[in-house]
């Protein structure tokens, strides 16, 4: 019978799950508001003025787009232009 050679690899050191949880950084969704280019009015809209979540950013971006110069169209106007029947 052939003799299997022993591996020279070092065994992996495993941490206990309790230790891993204890040293983990607290997860925070979003980015700090200080790292953004928010105006004071936009920052006042945030539920937590120190953090910006993805949902908060979506609202702020849409409000910025509404303030942009140019013609805005309602959904009814777009649907009518595309040939859909808009009945309410």
C-alpha cells in the first residue's frame, strides 16, 4: 500500500463566532452627510442629519432634477404623446 505524505500546510486558525461579533464594526447604512455636497435645505430633509441612505439620496436627486431649468412633463402628457389612452 502507498503511504500518503503529510501536508506541510499550517492549520487554519479559526475564531470563535462570539469573538468575531464582538470585534465587528457596527454596520451603518449610507454615508456620512459630511462627505456629501448637500445644501442645508436638503440636509434638513434627512431623518438623521448625519447620515444619507440610498433612499434619502433618491429623493434628493429627484428634487434636484425637478428644480433644473427646462420643461417638465406630467405622466399623463407622456402617456398621451406615446399614444396610450389615459382615462381617469
